[in-house]
C-alpha cells in the first residue's frame, strides 16, 4: 500500500516538475522571440533614419562615428533628429494624391515656400498618353530624374512651355510673370532651370498620375526621399471633377485608384514609418497650423513652421478669393465640406453606391449620407 502511495506521489511530483519545465521553456522561448522582434524593429527604424557614410555624396573624412552613422550631418542635438538639409544632400518630397481636385495644388504651393525649394508641378502630365504611365519602373525613374535634376532636355523644353506649371517651379519664374500682363520671354530665357534645381536643398514634386506602389523602391532605398500621401473625401473630389467635361468622371475607376493607394499606404506605414505620411485634406483645412507642424516634423524632425510658410497659411486659408478653378485662396474652415451643398442627388447616390467609393469614405472615418437632404444638414457631422 505504501509503495503504491509513494509511486503516485512521485508521479504527481514528476508531472508538476514537467509542467514547470514546459512553462519556463515557453517563457524563455517567447522572450527570445520578443527580443529578436524588438531588435529587428530597431534595426529597421535605424536603417531608415541613419545614413551610411559610404552612400553620402561628397562625404568627408571624420564625418562618421565608429558605427558609420552620420550623426553630425543629421544634427542630433539632445536626442532630437533635426537634419541639415543642403543642396549637396537635398530632401526629395513627393506630394501624391490619388484623385485630382483633392487639395494637392494648395499643399504643394504651401510647401514650395520653404527657403530655396523648387517644385515640379505635375511632371507626369507629359507621360499621360504614353505607355510609361502604366510602367512602374518608367514612372519611378522619370520622377527621380526630376528630383536629381538629371532630366532630359526635352522635359525642360516642355516645362518652360507649360507656363501654368512652370510658374510653380521657383520664385524667379514668378518674378518674370509679375513684370507685366505679357509674359517677359527674355526674363524667362535667363532662368537656368537645372542650376536652380541643383542649388535647391528641398525639391518637391506634386503628382496625381502615379500609383503609390510605383514608388516603393525609392521609399525603401533612398534615405532622402519622403512621400506625403494626400487624400480627400471622394465625393468632394468627384463633385469638383464634374466641372471638367473632358476628365474621367467614372466613380469606379477613380475610387478604385484611391482604395488601392489607401491599402498601399497602410502597408508602407508599417514597413517604412518614417518615409510616408498620410495627410487628410479635411484635417489640413480644419487645423492648418497643426497639420503643417506635423508635416515639418515628418520632413525635417523639427515641428517649427518657417515664417514664409506660416504667412502663406494666414493669407491663403482664411478667406476665399478669386473664381479660378485652381485658386488656392480658401476659407478653409468651411471649404473642406463645401461640396455637401453643391453635389447633386444623382452624383451623390452614384458615388456612394460604388463599393470602392463607399469603402474609401468609411475608411477615412466619414459618414455616408444616402441623400442630399441629409448631406446638406450641416448639423450632421461629416465625421463618424
């Protein structure tokens, strides 16, 4: 009898020991995995924000520390990253919107007030009717040639001929326009576009004709390349697009592009968190200084808004002026949802019944109205 009890006791103790061992082993194993995930995450983040000296153009001896990090040029002061942006090490900023009439002109024009910057306004316009526009490598390389100022001569000739687009490029161009109602061709001819580009510490490009996924290679590999992804409620964009008879007004095609880019952004923001930033037109209109401060922090590591940019916001976002389709003078507090009082019943139902549009609207955190009666009731918030 004692032997049986002893055996049972030993078996029970052995079982407890086995359970204890399994628990300890599992904890250690999970802890090791967590450490590995943490180290991988830290490695990814560091890979994004650190620049290896061997890849820096014109890197000088002594610019790196023992680990090859360019701390001095990144301006690490008291733990804060505040990059020194220079023409030798410029910042490339792509402002991409899935749909036209989404505020990309205003946002890009605002950022073009950054000291010494240049802005390539819709360079893909010239490629829209070619096979390049649907080719990932062609689109990405074409845009990067503009950023690097290595574009072809024919591109510059086209840019100069598109006075509306060229006017956004640099203040020197706008000075020529201000000389009189008739454009001063002699003044334009004296502008060295490539030299202005090469001397620019900040090089901006605004596009509505590219897919976000087309830029992944440069988002991943180019340390100085950042993307601001701008969205607007598709009902507002499509209501504005309806003014232009020759533009594609198909809600399915328009919203499918928007939904694809939203999905791509979600992936990019997980993998390359310091390289992409989502800006909602509605947020920018309602809180222009707060969103601009966030943009500056994303671009430079410093949330301070330069005075020129602050002046632009004060001048352009407080009162609507002009009736031009591309006017950037808005009463931003009401502009973000002005479409609610303008959209027709037919267009509203057509857009909201399109699955891709409805999905995008809800993903943005906006309300589906179902009728213009509800849409026009501004006591009902746009936001869910």
